[in-house]
C-alpha cells in the first residue's frame, strides 16, 4: 500500500501539479487513532505505472521548458506499505528569447492592446509550450468576441537546447469582421420557435460575439422550457471569407410536467416537507405554471403535534408562538420568460401562508405578488423588482413586545395591533454573483443589496410607512490544496417617520425588522436573540420566585425578541476537507460577530458579541449539511421585565432585566453553507 508520495528538488512545478500528472497516489487515512481505518481508501503500488510515472514527469518538465530534467526514485518499503519519493533535478530552463504576434495590424490600436493584454507568454521566461497554447486560445477567444468568427492563430517556435534559447511567433488570421445574418431554428416537440428565437441575445444585424452565443445557450436553459439547447455557427451556410455569420439554434422540448418532493429536519423547523408540480408551456404560450407547497414545524405545531418538542425537537419548547401552529405556504405562480427582453422573467403569483420567526412572531396572510427579473447577457448583475400585496396579521411571541414599543399593555389595546391589515411593499434586489458555485463556493465573491419600501400610496394600511435597506457581501479564497477561507459582512438599517397615533414612532412590522443570532450569522446565540428583547414572567411565578433569583430561573422567564432597526454581522470561516468517506466529510472553524439594535437606545458598537466555534460538513445532493457548536458566555441584552396578570394585562416590574444564559455552548443543525 502506498503510504506517501513525495517530491524533492522541484521549484518550477508545484507538488499539486506533479501529483496530478502521475498514476501513483497515496492512500487516504483517517488520522484519528485509527478508529475509522475501515473507511480509508487504500491505494497500492503498481510497479509498471510507477516506472511510467518517471517518463510522465520528464515529459511534463519538457513542456514546461526544462528538457534536461532528470527524475530519480526512492522507495522505502515495509512488509505492508511503501513510501515513494521522486527526486528531481530540473536543470537550467530553455528561455524564450523572442516572442512576437503578427497579423493584427488591421485592428485599431486600442482593440489590438485589448487582444494582447496579459498574455501568459513573454520574452525572458522559461519556454512553456502549454502556456504558448494558452496564449493561442486566449487570442482566438478575444477576437471571436469582437466579431471575427473565423479568426485563427498559427504558432511557430524553434528551440536550441545547447544554448538554452527559444524563439516563438504567433501569426493571426483575423478574417473579416462579421455580423449575424440569420438564425435557423430546428426544434423537436411542441416548441414555439418564435419564443426560442426571442431568448437569444445575438440577433440578425448585430455583430457576432462568441460570448453572447454561449450566454444565449445558458439563457435558453434558464427559461426551463427545453431539455436540450444549442446555439452555434451554422456550418452548412458559413463562408469564412464573407461578412456574415448564419447561426443555428437547436432546441428540444423539456418534459411537459415535473413533480418534486423533499423533506428534512432543522433545529428551528423540526421536520419539514415540500412538494411541487411544474407544467411547462402552459396554455401553449411559453408560460410555466408552478404549484408548490411546503410545511414545517411538523411534529410540534397544531394539528400535527406529536410532542416532539420533548425529544428530537427540544429547542422549540421556547417557541410557543411560532411552533405552536403548523407553518405552511401554498403558492400558485405563472412564469413567463422573454418579456421585454431575452433575459427578463415575469412572474405572477398568489399565495397563502403561515410563517414564523423563532420566539419572535407568527405571520398569517394571503396575498399576491408581481416579480420582474432582469439579467445581463454577460457579466451578470441580476436585478429583481417585487411588488407584494397581502392581507393578514402578525402575532408577537409575547404581548410585552406591543407593551414595550407602543404602550399597548392591555388585551384591548393589543387587539388593535393583532388585527388583519393590508401590507403592500415594493422591493428591489441587486446581486453580484461572482463565486464559482451557488451551492458550495470556494473561490470568488457574492454581493447583494436590497431595498424594501412600504407606504399608504402603495396600498398599505396607514400604520405602515418605512424603508428597509440591507447589504450582504461574502468572499471565498482557496488555501493550500483544498481548504477554503471565507468571510462575510452583512448590515442593514430601517428608516420610518413618526406618524402612528399609538406612539411617537412608526409601526414597522415585526417581520421587517432585523434580528441576529442563529445558524446563519452569529452561531453562538439562539436564533433572533442577539438584539433588543423584552421579558415576561407570570404573576404566579413572580410571586413565588424572588425577583433577584429570576435571572437564574430561565424556565420562569419568557424571552421575546423585538428586533432592531439596524444590524451589523461579520463572519470568518475556514472550511477544511478530510479523507473521511472519500472526502464527503469536512471540518469548519469559525468566528462570528454581530449585533442588532434600536438606534438611539442601544449603541451599535458596544453591543457586538463575538462567538467562535467548530463544525462538521456532510456533502449531500442538496448542498452541505452542517452540524456545529459555537461558544459564547454573553448574556442576552438588557430589557424590560413585565409581569403578566391573570387578566392578560402587563405590569412593568424592572427596566433593565437580564436573563443569564445557561450552557455556553450552542448547537445548530442546518443544510447549506452559512454564507
């Protein structure tokens, strides 16, 4: 068994690239006292492949410009395993003395610079044939993006090993700059060819661009109407010497119907299910009808209460408002691609739902929405405009939330806030998806900015008048062979005029406020409990337990997060792969920091909490599943303590009460990377 593969003497080529070029690889072991040795992957030494690896490394070095490189081997054997070492003497490289590119004289000076900028080949460097081919491909791609569909590059080079000198030249044949002449559509199934043609970015009369051709193909798949889509040059009618390029569009209709089912478990959801049915080409007009439903709090919320809050869903015992009733969403939506442009998608939907935020509120509503999505053909910056009109009510987890914010401390006054109202919002979201994967990114950047506005002139009730701004940015960088270092910064602020009759401030709905804490931001605190809170204790408990002992009697004090109008959260995380189960299990180490505050009441910087932690990542088809533990000794924010009387009214007992936390460890289970 191969215990290790090592390389000595290599400077021009790193260990990772050398290891990828040979057949001999080391076995994967679990370095945990051998407890999981049966799950390790054993790889055995093949004498034949081992000898061939020497030639593979020599050939690789020749392509990198080191024709005199020598490779020796050292094998340390025991009765059960072998340690392999390749000893490399690279020698002096053949250096590129001259490098020239000809054939671009017909291009304007600025365009010529853009075609040649940052080529991977330059005089004075070791002559790397792989990089020379990369330069050829780069020039061809840049010319074809600028209308030269028939562009080609011919390479020529000479090397002199004795003098260690090389000369290379590239001769570019641009051909004429060309425009798209026509688009021929070949389709199978019941395909609306006019709709397929409208989803293509390159249209007749426009300059040819290979990048736009590829983007058109992606857009056809994004429309979710086609099983197969291909956009390319129609070679049957293409004359490289002509000034026009005919295109061929091949599309095959996707299955008319699709059914999806799913389920899972989450710390704050207990068990959850989702189902959906998609009908493509609805009414034979290119529309997509989508009926979907999801349910959570299964096993703890009525009418599915199975008492699981006393076992596997124990964290939901504190969430009487959100988990006391089944959370669900039923939506019927009609989606139409290609409205007002090939990248635009318009969606009209109607919905009914019950949703909640852990220990904060429950929202019950019905409504409708109009969504317009716009995306560029290249260098995508997706923009979403969303208008939502709903009728419903929001129930706070504790009546103390209304008492603290609005002075509504009796059931009669609270009823005014809990009645059904119309809420209309107009929102916009701008995204910058620059990471290499939407599910498990390891390189790049993701950014998003959003604004939500509600006012009576949009259709809302008179008490709703606010503007909510939020921004989120995350960066991902590979470290070493496979580890990933990621960091994220998120913030938001709400502006609301003073206009309600009950208080000196606007009524910003609980579901629109900012909350911090939980498995996706500051993981060392319970979901939504990092921020402004109020406390409630029953009159019976208050009379029996001395007030000085209440902070230690958590079961007697109910915590109700009220949300803030400003938030700031930062995260730093290292994701480290392991050989467990063939690399399907990874480790994570993280530090989270953040807060949510009410401006003018709490100081943003003075309330930031920092929580470090560790976690496991399990690769699943839906993305990485996470099991994490975070550490924090911070107590909750100070807040008003109310005593709930038998008639439901509230009496202020203490202005700056603090409930101490129990265990310093917080456990979370969820699916998907935190950011």
